[in-house]
C-alpha cells in the first residue's frame, strides 16, 4: 500500500470511530487519497460540491444543525483559501468542523510548483487546533501517530467547552490513488472498539447561585446552550425572557417578543431597569437591547467556555459556566408590566403589518407562523433575521438558525442546504436577494448527491435593503451605486439554470401555497426598498405610541 492511501484510510477510519457521520468533499487531484477513502467507507455520508466556498458552508450547516463535527476536504492551493469564510463563521459560532486540506510535500513548496501556496496555519486564530501532519512514510509508529492525532483534533473540535473548527494539513506524495497492494509494515487497524484515545469529559461546572429577585431578565441570543432549562428557571422566578428568534427561547408565557420596541421607548426602558440580567449566547440584533444591557447593575454572562465569552457592550459584571436562578416569592407586577407592554406593542405591530400588503417584515412574520411544527427555518444574517426579531410572535415547534457568528451574507444557500440535510423534517430559508446571489452555486447539486427538502424564500428588493435603514441612506449622490447596489437579476433564470423549481409570489396570501413541495425549490417575493423604509418607520411609531400609552 502506498503511504498516501495508508494515511487516508487510517484517518477516515479513526474519524468514524470518533463518531463522524458526514463529509463534504470538493474535487481535486492532490486530495484524491482522502476523497477515495471517504467514498469507500459506507459508514460516512458523502456530499460533493464543485465550489469550495459552497462546500464549506454546506459542512457548516450540517455541523450546526446536527451538533456533531463534519469533515471538509479539498485539494491544495486557492481551494483551501475558499474555505476561510466558513471557517471564520464556524469559529465565531462555535461550530465543530474538521478541515482536511491536501498539500504538496515540502520539496515542492516555495519552488513555483503548480497549485502550491503556504497552507501552514492558513486560517490563523480561527481554528481551535492546527497540525501539519507531515508526509506519510512506511515505518512503524505511523498508525499510532495518525490515530492519536485524529482523536485529538476531533476532541478539540467538539469542545465541549469551546467547540469550533480544527485544521489538519496533509502533505501527499504521489502516487495518490490505491495501487492494489494491501501490505504495510504494521497493522493499520484501530482499537477493538471505539476511538484510539478516549477523552474524558469534565464534570459539570458548579453553578453560580443568584439571590432571589423578581426584577430579573433572561436575554437569549444566537448560539445559546441549555436554553430550555434556563427558560424554565426564569419562568419559576417570574422573569421575562427576551429572546432573539435564533436564540431558541421565543416561546411560552414569559416570552417578550416586542422587546426591541419596548426598549427603544425611553419611558419604558427608564422605568424597567432590572436588578440582574442573565445572558445566554450572543445577542446582537437590537441596538436598544444592547444599550439597555449597560444599565443593569448586575449582568451575568453564561458561557460554557471561559476562554471566550460574548460581551460586546463591556457590561458584564460576572461570567459563569452555569447559573442557578432561584424561585423568587412576591407579586407578579414586574412580569405583568413587561407582558402588558409587550401585548400592546405586538398588537400595534400586527395592525401595521396587516395593512402593509407585501412588506418584508410581514413576509417574515407570516412565514414563521405558516411553518409546520418540527420545521427548520434558516434566516439570512442581515435583514431577514432582524425582520423576524421585530415581527415574529412567540411560538413553539420551530427551529431557527442563522450565521450570526460573523454575520456575513456569504454561504447562506449552502448553509441552509446543509442544515436541511441534517434536519429530520421540512426545512425553509428566508434570504435576501444579495445573499441568494452571493451563493447561487449552492443550488448546484450533482445527480448522485443527497437532496434536502428545502424551500428557499427569497425577498428581492433589487439590492442591499439594510443600507436604506442606516445613516448611509442620507448620502443621496453615492447611495444607490455604492450601497443600494441594484443588480437587475431575474432570479427565475438563476433557479432555471440549475433546474430548481421556482415560484413568484405576487400576493402575500399566496405564500403558504407557493412554499408547498419537496426537494430544493425557490420562492421569490418582490418588495420595494423605499416602501420598506416607510413600513419600518410606521412600525416603530405605532409600537412606541402603544407602549407609552400603557406606561403612562
């Protein structure tokens, strides 16, 4: 057996022993040993994509929804660089990826050899672990090295305290394909059962016990862990729960879904400064919420890993791996005030949306309500997730995801595809037109590839709609070209180019019918950017007026 095949065979087997179930492969020559080894192992589900960036985001979606590491394979050269955006998102979101980049052997580096770049620590601080594996050689001790290294990489990717991407750079000398010989200087087999190295999980951390108080608030953002336990505890304590839609806690009687409008109303925000705020995950959608966090005398951030904790407002007073929220006795006036104002704001928002026709916030609200229990909704990280945050009512039975680690618009189609492939049920995505166009290669599926049940709802306002809501909109001369960026692309032709079913929705009432079907499909909803600005202004004015009326 040639060394390249031996290393690839052992590496794949050990990854499977560690629990790997999925791999995403981008085709290439130097990575042939890995691709062929994965293809030969029936225990792994393989996904092949012709574009490395789309492949990487597909792996990101698979890993995020399954909450298990996914392997990612590419050839050498710029192919490896196209993984970088997804690696960054995985790092910031804490998603376990095992990045396997093929490379030229040392004698070909820095020589001008074809398709050769410096791949050592290519992803910098975005990876939790890096190893230059070295050129495989037929000598005793290689199997123990390879298998123990794979176990170390897999364990570092999964965390458990700080999961994220790891990078193994594998230099292969030719020959790159199996030669039919199975002889090797030592047994290639792994342990009789399980992985080569068994990493022990640390005991649960000791929780920080809080003093009983009714005037507390639970804030839940992207990437929150142990959500149900904390929501239940907040309910017993009489705390309102302020959850971003992708935080996973926007359900139940204590959920305050219109918090963005409540906290942007000074009369309410001034009168409802809590004694303590407990934050799960990374909140970042609402500026009024972030500003309000600074006012709490006690702000406790719950972070499973103390190496990295989210605190963009620099308002955290304590960081803990776990918090115990005790039951608090007393009246319910604190929670009642939040719920009463939330109900008033929500009614005002719904009244505006019901009268707005085909508006972007209404599409977000109606889509979230129309989806069946057990569905997955992946939302774009720019305006779609913000529209959901401001318009979505509390509900159960819906799993929401977004790439809010680095909050880029790249890779959205492929991430949604990957998440749908890992989800046991129907999947949907709500994307803007620029996000969709940025990753239209995500629609390219080979005839033998697993096909997700995914409906992509694309809100097309012919440009970057979020900029119309930002200060840049006041710069009229340059705005449309530099920020608005109209593209004039017919999305129906984009879908047709890959044979993806496509529907144009012209009436908001037709949206549920248009989303029906199976497999990948695209539903387009066209809106106007200036009209969208006006709708957002009316929402803000109506909600704040309603909140002021109940506070007075």
